[in-house]
């Protein structure tokens, strides 16, 4: 795993530092983002393994966060994305450092995919002074300014408006960066969703809307949300393409996303990608999700994106059992180190409660 650590900024972020939380970027690549198609039409082993490592990293970090919540290591709440990793990774993996992500409450791992160091991700959950926002926001509402990950707003769909505004700014500044905005099926019923997509269509903005259709908005099923079968049909109303893909198939999402990102980058405007997926656990860690049947959950667990991808990689002789174990061990060690860092970091001092709120 390629890891680039900026030691100077590591000391900046160390316990008790009072300098800006965002002045010096610290970037950790989860994998080299190189690689593409080989002449046989398949993806290169480098790219496949990079995607695989990132999937596993997201899964292990998310499961660890759930355990830590149960151990009362942090308060507030946590919105697990376990089961949805292929959507997150497939959509965000090929983004450049100067590209943007506008995540929702369920996308804590978007920071990880973009390359935020794990120690900051766990420090964020613990609301410690070493977290990117110095313990200011709700634990799972994490952004990472050095890598253009926007802090999610609590209001459903609000990240769509903010992300669309950023895309408008990028276009005005004639930059070739793009925005990927994540949101759920429930968000598509909000007024702000329609306003954002309409605006993006009119101005042909460089943004990719990635809908994680997990069939539920808290306890509201999709059938009470919309009469549509495919949420990507909504894009027609705004004059840009919409596509629906298997959100548990990382290469299907990756392929749709890279196409949409390229389209956005060259000035051809937005794309809507609906990823059909499922969250394994409750809406949050305090939701036992009794509104879903056991059969439904079991059926989706069988579509777990990770073993599906492992099968593909094993058949292509890219992954062996030994390599798989090695990757898991490496990531587990990295997580343990990050959790120790978060644990040992201090809470912000009471007297700085009003600092770093309006500007950093
Ligand atoms: C305006 C508003 N209403 C209600 C909530 C509470 N809430 C947070 S997330 C959520 C469900 C969102 O569902 P969806 O968009 O499908 O995303 P998912 O949670 O499934 O990822 C609700 C009701 C909120 N944050 N904002
Ligand atoms: Mg949902």
C-alpha cells in the first residue's frame, strides 16, 4: 500500500496544537490511483488490487467504528455504510486530489477513499482536538478540507446544494476539477435535490450525482418515497444522463463513475448514477431496524460486494489467500494505530469552544 505521510503536518495535528486545522494538508493514499484497461479489455492488476484494498479498508474501519460506539468510546451517533462499500469506492476511487466530494451522513468512509489519514478519521469520531474540525461537528459528519471533502450538513440533501454550488464555482474559475455528491434514495424526495439538479443541468456543471439507493430512508421504504422503478429516470427532467447500476459490483460503479467524471471534466455537464445497494445495519447505531424482514437483510448480505470482488480477482489470478490475509493484517494494524492516536488525543479546551467555527 502506497502511503505518503507529511511529517510536518503530522506534528501540526499533534495533541493541543492551536494552529489552523486545515493549513497543511496531510494526505494518505489508500492505493496508487494509476492503472486502467489492459489490452485484453480488463483492468490492470494494480487498479484491481487498489480497489480491493480500499473496499476492505472501508469495511474494517466501519465495523471498527461500530464497535467503538458500543464501547462508548464516542457519543452522538454513527451511520454505518457496511454493505454499500462498492458504491462509495467505485464512485470516488478515481478522483484526483483537487476534485471534491460532497458526502452525506452515511459517507464517513468517503474521507478514507479520498486519502484522509485514518488517525484523523477516528479522532473525528472521538471529537478530539486532533480531528479535522477540532471536535466541532457531529462525529460521523466528517469533512477533510485539505482533500476537498466537504463536511456533511445534517439536513437531508443539503450536501447536494453545497456540492452543486462548488461545481458552479469550479466552472466560473475555469478549473477542470469535478464534484462527486453522494446521497440516499430518501434525499431524492427533497426540494433541495430538485433545485440542485435543475441548476446543474441548466449550467452544465462538472458534478456527478451518486444516489445510494439502499431501499430505505430511515424506516420509510422506497415504495412510499416514489413510484419510479429506477431513480436514474429523474435525470431526464433536468436534461442530463442518468444510469442505474448494481451498487454492489465495484467495477460496474467504477466504470459508470469514470465515464461520468470524464464527461464532467471536459465540460459536458452532470450525470446521475443510481447505485442499487443496501445497508446491512440500522439507519444508525441506535436503530434496531425492526421494520425490515430478516429475509430481505439475508438476501442482500448474500450480495456482499467484497466476496463478489474477491471471486473475480481470484479467477483473474490477481488475489491469493495469502495476499488477502496480508492486506487484512496491514489494514488492521493501521486501524489500531489510528484508534490509539484518537484515544490518546485530548478533547478541545472549553475556552476554545467558539474558536475555529466561522473561519479556521
Ligand atoms: C430535513 C431532515 N429530515 C429528517 C432528517 C433525519 N434523517 C437523517 S437521514 C434520514 C434518512 C435519509 O434517507 P436516505 O436519503 O435514503 O439516506 P440513507 O440514510 O438511507 O443513506 C432521515 C430521515 C434530517 N436529517 N433532515
Ligand atoms: Mg436510503
